[in-house]
């Protein structure tokens, strides 16, 4: 398999996996198509600022449709990985860098909700989103689900076949000496996929044994990188690195087909479903936004068919509404039937302590 940078153009890093997306069911209605008046003068160009993580790829055609409907362009401000993005947003709460924030996931949601960061509102189109993905009460008016994905270990099957080694199928096997120096992960301190995987190891091993599992990984030569981008693009063998096991997303393999050159008919990677952790990514309007009404319209548009249909092949995540998926996604992006998870209340209460314990063990 060539070490192409095909996925760089695609996931522009996921969830990996990093998201790791966004719209409105009534985007084509007369309500959504109304254009707000510019604040300065009739010739000024309206702009809504979207704060997000580095790996986010703006769906250009959907963004153009939003501009057509509202008269406003979308300016993307990337501020690091999801965890870094949220930290910066909290530091500037009340005087935000933008109008909308996207990329807060279910492992970080309670942290975002603990401060006066977001402006609640009830978006049109939210009824299309399954109740299982929506937060309760006012939290559900602050954080709007936009996409989902499963954070999982990806396996370069071609590497294992070429080296005559059977690929692992279970999380416990990652600590087996046969896979020494083959795994690269993203840090739970700075990466939302990394935090999701940490939570997955706690769900799998239990609160009393998860640190022992991480010691085993450390002893087996695991490499930990600051971000999903670093792990996937610099270290994964599919991207030209030296590690054939990487923390990414169940929806990453289709990118290897879509962006392959020469063209592939199937991906080199497969997904270790035993390691998958469910992830939901949210958008919200930032309190103190310069353009709160446009911010609301953008979040609503993220739930529209135009945006939701664009998510699989722009960011390689699953939409939250019932739109048709691309064939390559249906074929090569498996869904875990029983992804690992923990009670959100437990995550909220223990997240910081877990991260500190992880740092003491691994850094």
C-alpha cells in the first residue's frame, strides 16, 4: 500500500476516530431563506464565525447553500484538537472568538455545560434527531447533536498480511508482545478521541484495573501522540508511518478508497470493533456571540439535508438525521453493535481524576 496523503485531504482528521458537522431540515423553507440585514451598511459582507477543531473540513457545497439562503459566509476558526478548542473557548467565555462552536463531544459535554459558555435555543429541525442522541433539559438547547461516530483502533491489514502476523481482534491483545511497538494512540489530555479511548479502557477493564492495562500498553511500546492528526497522519503505516495500529474511527477506512491514487476498490484498513467507543459531536451558539441570530441559523442548517448528506465524505462521520449514506460509506464504515460507554454522570465526576492518573502513569 502506498504511503499516500490521500486521507489528509479527506478526513482532515475525523474521528480519529477526530471528529471528529451540521444543518436544518427546513433549510429550503422560506423561514430559513430569509436574509438578515447587515449591521454596518448595505454593502458590508455578513459573516458567521465557526470555532472548531483543526481536523474539521468545511463542506464547501453545503456552505455555499447556507450563504445562498442567508447572505452570510462561514468563516472557520480552528483552535487545536477538541479538548484544546474547548479550553480556549472556556477561557474566552462571554467574549468568544466566534458565533458557533462545533466539535464538543459527549466526553467533554459536561465540562462545556459547567460554565456560561453557550446560549440556549430550540433549533428548527431538532425533531429529526433521535432522542437517544439529544441531551435532556436546557443542556439539549445548548449542545445540538450534529454527527456521530465510533472511536476505534484501525488496523492496516495489508501491513499484517505482508509481515505474516495475524492482526489483533480484541482490546486485550494490544498488550500482547507480538504487537510490541505497533500501536499509536492520541493523548487523552489533548485529544477527544484519546479521551474516548481512555474511557473505553475503563469501561472494558473496570475502575480498579484500567491503570494496570495502561501499564501493559506502556511496557509493550505504545506510542502516544498529542493529537489524532499526529497519530494518524505521521505514525500510521497507511499514511507512511511505522505503526500499523492506530486510534481513529470506524468511519475512517472509506477515505482510503475515496482519496486513493491510484484508485483502490477497498481500503487497506479494517476496524477493531471490540475497541469502539461511541462518540457524539455537538454544536452550540456561543454566549456573547457577535452574530447570535446567524449563529442559530448555522446550527439549524447543520441539521439540514444539505449539510448532513455532506458529512460522510467531508468529515467521515455519520449524520444524526435519516439521510442516505454514500455507497462507499455503507460498504466500508462498520457500526459497532455494542460500543463501549460509561454513565455520563460518572465521566463528569471522574474525568479530571482519570486524566491525572493517566498522566502520572504514562508521562
